C-alpha cells in the first residue's frame, strides 16, 4: 500500500434515491379499494404490511481526497426520507476527514453516537449500513482487492441460489413458475404463505408434486401468526417435508420462536429484519432458529460479518436475505457470502433481478442455480449510465 493511500481521507458524502422498476408486484397481484385510493403505498392484508407502489432505493456515494469513490446502499422502500436525513444531517459530518481504512472504527463511532438513546436499529442502522458498505468499498479499491478477500478470503466464487417468491394468483401458475426455474437448473424454492390462497399445506403438497422429492421447498410465513396458529400450520406442512420455515411468528416474540422451534421438527429460519449481532443473539441464545438470514441492506458489512460469525460459533447456517435494491447491497452480500464459511444458499429475487443486471457493471449473474460473485475491487459493482439516469441527488 502506498503512503498516499494510507493517508487518504473521506472528502464528500452524497445521497441519492434510485427509482427501481419491476415487472411484477412484489409477492404478487394486489386488490382492495383502500389500496387504490392511496397514492404512494398499499397494504397487503394477508400480512398487514405496507409496501410502496413504486420501488426505490437509497444509494450513497462516498468520495475521498484522492478521488476514490465508494458505493453503498440501504433499504429505501418505506419512509426513506428518515434514513436520508440521518446520513445527510448527521453521519456526513462525522465521516468527512476520517481515513476510510478505519472502516470498522468509523462504524463503531457512528453506532455509539445514539446508543444512550437506544437507536440501535431501524432507520438509524439502515443509514449506517449504506455508509458502512460505501467505506468498505473504498477500502477494497484502495488496497486493490475484492471485498471477500478483506473479509477473510475468497472461499468460493459461486453461491448456491434459491428461487424466492412465486408471484401469481393461482396455485397452478405458481407451480408453473417454479417448474420453469427448475428447468433452468434451480432446485431450491421458497413460497410466501400470504400468497398461498389454498393454505400452506396445499401449497407444499402441490409444489412437492410438481418439483419432485429432491427439490428443496421452504415456506416464508411472514411473521403473521400467533404461537398456536404457527405450530398448527407447520404441522400440516410437515408431511411434505418443508426445507425450512421462515418467520413463523411475530418477530418480537423471541420466546415464542424458541417454543415453536422446540415444539415442531421444522428447521426455523429468521433474520431478515435484524440490524446487528445483538438482534441475532436474542434468538440464537434461546436456540430459536437453525438458519440465519441477514439482509445486507439493513446490516451493512460490519454487522453482517458479526452475525455470520455468531451463527458460525453456534453451528448454524447462514442464508442471506435479498431485499429490493439496485444491486449494490446485493453485490456486498455476495462478497461477504464468498468469504463466510457457513453460507449454504443466498436468496434469489428473480422478479427484480433483471433490474440489478442492467443497473450494474459488475457482472452479477444468477444462472443454473448459482450466483456469481462480482469480480473487481471493493464490492465489484458500480452504477451504470442507465442507473445514473434514474438517480436523484438529495
Ligand atoms: Mg422473508
């Protein structure tokens, strides 16, 4: 490393909204009069959750005095202005002038700023995640290495991918989507219980029949059930051998999750809403899950690695979550997944993936059941001209 790089400093922080197009509504078609009336959002009644009518993501560009550019991204789907304000009005002030090679120290300093007021997660940590990814990207570009190598080494260049979501109204159509992906070389799937109009057991049964005995079929229960309901539903699905059951219960009910894990023989997966290892600890210490699913858009790289390492220390698998974004945090997630030993699969959001590939220059592909890890230094992707045309500086 040159002396010049050693003394580089962060000079500028920019925040953008990126508008994301999507061929199909996330999870599938929506109805309801109330939803038509609302301008920006709709509510999916089956999981009582708000979603935006038009997807967007928050992208951060951090620039150093030596002209090295780092890209980060966080979740921007709902009330993203809150996250933007934290980055622009607070973090930028504390990042400018810092050495980007002190990335974990910078992360910890920003985290500490609001600890006493218990801002440990939510929008605060989403803002942190974007900045953390961008500074790690600068680190990689400074030392001219892919991020995976900085996180421990390139253990793999391909990551097994599972097909997530079957966004159609009828069970026949959903089986057809799964079957089409199977023909393309994928044999691991996850369906969303809110979309299973004939119930989870029937969905599992039909998918098992369509995809065969070897296929891995998981069910995402979307945190919408009480303890008793969750156990009954899981027991109904068990004869069709679910691969794992995701988010079976309200996410605040740690003891309930642990109770369900012990009451059923199902493999339980959770973690997409976690921000930090402290969120992981609350569940893992109660032996409430066997698979953890960190979402890079919420955790950033520093906490993603802490969660993965905590899972490793408890002999658990990691299967990173993939939320809706431009591809920047997906690239970071794939880089981290290339280094982490206990990674089994990475989620593949096939309905939004075409956008990722047209947006980013880093060759993220997902074919024949595998993601490729982007090559190049840092996270390995940068916005294309097409993506830049959809970015608004805030
Ligand atoms: Mg999920």
